[in-house]
C-alpha cells in the first residue's frame, strides 16, 4: 500500500485525499493512518488549499525524500517485476 501511494503521487504530482484513496483502492477510514504515517516520516507532504469561501481541500504530494526512495527502491523493482494487466 505504501508503495502504491508513493508511486501514484509520483505519477500524478499531487492528488486530493479522495483521488488518492480512489486511485490506490483504499478506504479512507481504514487506511488514513497509513497516509498519516507517511506524512510523519516525511515521505509525503500534506497541505490544504482553499475551496470556495470557507472550505479547504486536503492534498498530498511526494516529498523529495519520498521521490528518492521511490526512485532508488520501487522503480527498479517495478522494472524487474512489472504488474500484470488485469484480464476482464
């Protein structure tokens, strides 16, 4: 899950919380602690943007540390063992 989160954020640049959960196939209630852990460890950055007059939207992006880890560890792994396309 952590790998998917880092790779999706690296792929898209930044995502709001709903998009991130949806693209990674995660449940907000169940998996939010994983997101919070990645923020605490400095692998992703959480920030808020205004949305309308009084609301804010939560967004995430990969930190420099997260990009370095994704590049050093996950990208070579994905090259060696690419995911298979799901058959319908």
